[in-house]
């Protein structure tokens, strides 16, 4: 069974503070997303030593999908989300600290993908885990701290700058949804999202905030494509932990 190791999941600001303002909610959405990245990381880390020859190509595709998910998320933040925050607040560089944190693990993350593309089925799980260890600390620091930074942006909301952080995030996020994203990246995100027990189930059927029919397409329909690679995820489409594939 999957376990939250070597990286621990993080609590949402809403769970920790009980606050329900829009900045706390958006920060909590970010924490939930980051936990999906963490579980994806852990699922790779835990299964890599046990991968058999017949599973290697599918596992590599799963690993690359995880990389692309994290990279796409940070690209959208830097190109759309963060600039929109600056514009709404009338300030520049509010999220520069997060951008610097992205840079701190960028090279290691890219090395992870490059290694898998070059080695393919000849990859060594020892080498792969060593690469993951090389960037896990700055990655985890970022995943823990960025939601708190978002929550603290509430201080910039004024009558002159009525920041609708939830609308800003939604608008920026929708720009990332393409057919390629839906079929090649989104499953590794949604199928590593445990909501049944996390924080007493307070986010189950709440996040992501989409209609049930849309959620079905995202969690059960889209993963029918490339289904063999998605068997390495940590969670079921209904948000419960599952037995790892290997």
C-alpha cells in the first residue's frame, strides 16, 4: 500500500486556521495540488526499486507525466498566475520568492526527465532515486511554503485593489487545459489526490471545484487513454488510497 514517504503531505491553511476567506481557500487549493505532486513523487520513489522489465516503459511514461505535471504547473504560475496577482494588487514581484524557489530545483527536475528519456528501459533505479534525492529538499520547501505565501497576499486587498484571487487562479488555470494536458498530464495529478481521509474528508467532492460529470471525465474517462501508465498512481478515481501496482 502507498505511504506518505519520503515526503510528507502538507496541511491546508483552512484546516490549520479555520479561516474561510478567499485567500485561505485558494492557498488551500494550492496545498491540495502540491500534495498531489508529493504523492506522485512518493509513488515513483517507492515503486522504482520493484519495477520489472515488462513494466519499465509504462513506468517511465508515468514518471515523465509527473515531471510534466509539475513543470506545467510552475510554468502557468510564472506566465499567467503571478503576473495577474501583481496586476490586481498594483505591486510588482509579489511572488518573486516562489519563482526563485522554482529555479532552485529546476535543474534537478529536468535532469530527472532527461535521464529517463536517455536511458529508457535501461534506467537504474538507484540512479533515478539519487537524482530525486538531489532536488527533493528544495522542491519540498517550495511546496510547503508557497500556499502560505498565497494566504498572506490578503494584506494587499484594498478598496482600490479588490483582488479576487479565486477568479484570478481559475482564469489562469483554464488556459493550461488542452487535449494533450487532459490525456497526458491531468491523470497523474488527479489520481494522486487522496481526499477520502485527508483532513477528515473536508475536501472530498469539493476539490477540484467542478461538476460531477466533468470530474468523471477527468478522473475516469481521460485515464482510459494510456491506462497502463496510470496504474502506478497512489489513489483511486474516487480519492482513496490504493495498493501500488508493484
